[in-house]
C-alpha cells in the first residue's frame, strides 16, 4: 500500500499500523504525536491497520527554548 508520511510517499506492506510505520522509521514509541488524515491517533490505537492512501503526520517533542 502507499501512504504519505510527513509529505513523502512511502510504500509499505498491507495492514501496516502506526506502530509499524514508527518501527520502519526507527522512531521511539515515546515523545511523539501521530495524526492520520488530520486526526490525532491515541497511543492505544497505534496497532490499528492504516488504509491505503492514508496521510500520516509524525511530530517529535524537542527540548529547549
């Protein structure tokens, strides 16, 4: 399936989850927020499969001022 992650088209296996996307990108499971098709996804729903064409935005927390 094809999804868009932070503006970049990405091809992933069918039934890939938010957690799977984070794993592929090597991102930690903490200190980040994820939105799919404009809606924030709670951590408990990160194991639900994404749909083909989904637009995923991943934001990481940064310390500093």
